[in-house]
């Protein structure tokens, strides 16, 4: 994977690990065996984000490779939110923020629809700035599990064979569960008798997607989102 030439190559290598119970831990062990470049760490986070997955062991490895000037994954503090929101209002650049939003490393477009473009795994963002204050936008981006929009609570199923599927349950009965897999976008039918574990995954947006951003990039991204009021600029 360290020799992968593009995002597609990294995606093709990482994705199979996410489909197995012990896969993320195995991948983390391999990545920890040698220094990981900030660029590759960002690309791996992109795959995790598009798949709606978070793993503590992987996160630890990826955080160790974060640019020293990047924001990282700060613990939630009201004072942090207040200071960043003031920066967003005073100095945030929505034009630059649009470029951050559209960057492959964040996977925003893969999961969220904005205007006529984007995916449908996450809430639509075309008018997010009209109904959500800057402070809550910051929380939703940095600590996504603090702000889960109704209808977007995901489920993770682990089968007795060790397969892991995270996504949205479309329907279910006593015999089977129909779930749309966030990693592949495909709908899968899982017999109830094959399910070993079922967990409420909260939001599919994992924490840490913005860990590799500079403070200025994060500020501009939030400003761009805050300006989306149904008729604002598009990426």
C-alpha cells in the first residue's frame, strides 16, 4: 500500500480489511511496522470515512503520522468550539473552504449531497448553514457522534463467519436483515441466524477525518458549510 500510486489503489487495498472482524487490527499492525507519510494517512482516512468506519488501533497509527501543524483530533471542549467559531466568522474563507470540502482526503462528496452532486449516505448539506449554527457545525465535523441527525443512525452487523457490515438497515423481519453496506454502497441480505453481534454505530461519519487539516483549512471548511443556505456557492 505504501507504493500505491493513487487513491483508487489505496481504496482497493484498505477496503477488504474493513470487511472482516480482525481486519482493521491487522491493517493497523502492518501500518505501524514502518513510518507512514501524512499523505498516505490522509488517503487511508478517506477510505475509512467513505466506508463509515472507525477503529481505535487504526486511528492511533494514523494520528501518529499527522502533520505536526495539523489540528489532529482534539478532545471536546466548549472553549475550543467558541474560539474556532470566532475565527470562522472573522477570517473564514468560503472559496478556499469549497476546495477543502471537495478534496479527496475528506470524502465529503462521497457521503453528502450538496446541490446536484454527492452521495446519499449522510445528510444533505445544501442548506445546512440555514438551520445549524457555526458552533454545532464545528461539533458535527470534529466530533460527529455528538450531533446525529434523525434518520441517520447506522448499524454494524458482525456475522458468525467474522464479516462486518456497517450501514443503514432498510428493512428487517424475524428471518433476515436488509442493510445497505456503506463500504460498497450495495444492499445485502443477512439471515438473522447468521448474526453474531449487532451494534448501534451512531453516525457513519467517523471521528478524525479532519485530523490532517491545518487550522486555516478547518476554519475555511466550516465557513463554507455555514454559507450553505440553499442558494450559496458550490464546490
